[in-house]
């Protein structure tokens, strides 16, 4: 693959098979690969694809995984659209309050651009689209209603099981989420959708049901999921499992020191996985020779790894221990994060948007204990004040979602 990466700097010079190989590089799975072959080899045109991200919590370092693949897609001549899925964020069990979603979408856009620049990717040919700019349109809403007549409750719930937050009493919005993600393929005018392997069931739903609406089947490109630092899936809602893209160098060092990284254990090791899916691919992307490079210092000597297999072999044999691995990972990661932190520090607008997108929580006021008299009934308790407030909030949110 190193030769492909070298040649990819000049898209025009790449053969069709080279483009397809670069598009598939490091992916875990590709559904309907024949679509890629038909478009690139037979139709001799650029592949159009999109990657979407729901604008909820602060983006973490796991985002380097899709960012690296976006770099590959661009090098292969693909027309890439990034969907800032603000309405999806709203529908996912209200993870993000609607009044903050627009600010978070802008925050995401600035951070994604800075992250791509940090790994040497030109963003000139990227297209950013805000979901709510077209998902409230009459045609889209009508397609959503049409799709709801061909997808069962069971299939919608199954499709979103690994993406939409699961709760004891799920809201209907969680069932709408996967239907919208399927429809986005048509309304964004793409040939393929890219995402994590955790979205496979949504991709399958799209392939099975879009033809019922008269729309074509797309290809689906899936990244592997990178384990979190605390084990399990890296999550924006679990501060112990991830490192934010704007975390300080000290915080990066601190979080990596606490990361679950048992000696000799390779499977499920979040630190090793980060080296495999982020640090090595990015070093390969930026290398003039097209070679991956990860350096670990042990006993004052540098050990250079050009493949994850050799590193895993040495780690399993205890030639390299958790301490050396963590220190090297922190050093390499901080080098990647430095230009992102610098871009944020030099951009007052971005700093202001962050305050609006993620306002600090209000300090809790200490409640005075009320004395219970007689039956314990409090004046105004049955007035329905809480219900009225909830109804007002819901009404305001619905009003913001007016169809255009």
C-alpha cells in the first residue's frame, strides 16, 4: 500500500485499481464493492461519498480514524461530503439540546477542518453540509413518511441498536434516526456512505429499503472501531475512554497513564489499537517514502516499528511494556494535536463558539430542607408546574423544526 500512497499525491496519474485499493485501505468491510468498480473502472468518473457525524459531545481522538480515511478518499480523487448531522443529534435520545445544536455543528466544522490540516490534508475539495438545511424540506419529509411505510418498528430499532442510545423506554425519535441516515444517501446525491462498522445495520437497512422508494443501492465503506482507553468502545460521553482533540499535552499524558493496557495483552488493548489505526496510518500518509513509522524508546535506544504486527509481537513477548508504549503514544499524539491546539488558541471566533456550544454547567444551588407538616402536602405541588415547563420546552423545540 505504500506505493499507492506515494502515487496518490497525483490523483490523475493513478490507475483505477490503485484508486480502489486506496479507498479500501485499512477498512474492515465494504458492502457492494462492485459499485466502486463500476464507477471508477467502467464509468471512469470520481466516486461521490459522504461521511456523517452527529454533533453531540466533544470530538475525541477516535476521529483521527475517519479523518485518515477521508485523506485516502481525497487522494483517490473522490468527491467527499461531510454531513454535520445536527438533527440526528437532536433525535438521538436528546443527547444535545436543540438550542445548542447549531453552535455545536459550527464547532465540529472548525475542529474537523483543523484536524484534517494537522494530518496534511487539503480541505479545498471538501463539501460541508448541515443536515437541517435540507432535512426539513418538503421532499425529504415526504420521503421519510414514505420510508416509514416500508420499514417495520423491529427493523428500525435493530438498525439503530449500536448507534442510537439504548434506554428502557425508547423514544420514537430513535426509530426515525436510521431512516433519515438511509435517506441522506439519496438526498446528498452520493454513490457511497462511509462510517464505522457499528453502523453496518443502518447501511443494510438503506440497501434493503431505498429501492422500495425508487432509489438506487449505494456502496458502504466501514472503518473498524477503535477500543477506548478504558476498554470497550471509545465514547464521547465517557471521559475516561477518550482523549479530546483539544485536550492539553498534560491531560493527554495523564489519560494515557491511566489507560487500560495490560502487559502482554494485545486484544482489546486501546493504546495498541490507537497506534494501529491512527498513528501508523497517519505517519504513512505523511511520509515521503510512503512508510509507516512509530518510535518507542527503551533503555535509551530507539526502536522503530513500520508495521503493527511487529509491535504486537514484541508487546505480547513483553519486549515492549505498557510504560514504553504509553510514553511513545503520548509523544506521537501530542505532535498531532499541537497544530489543532494552536489553531484554536489563535481563533477567537472558535473560542466563542465553544463557549456557546458547550457552556459550563451551572453550579447546583443548595436546596433548603422543607419541613413536612401534617400529610406532607406542599402548596403548588399539584399545580403541574413541571409538566407545564416540559410542554413549553417541547413546544419550543418543535417550533424550531418547522418544515420549509
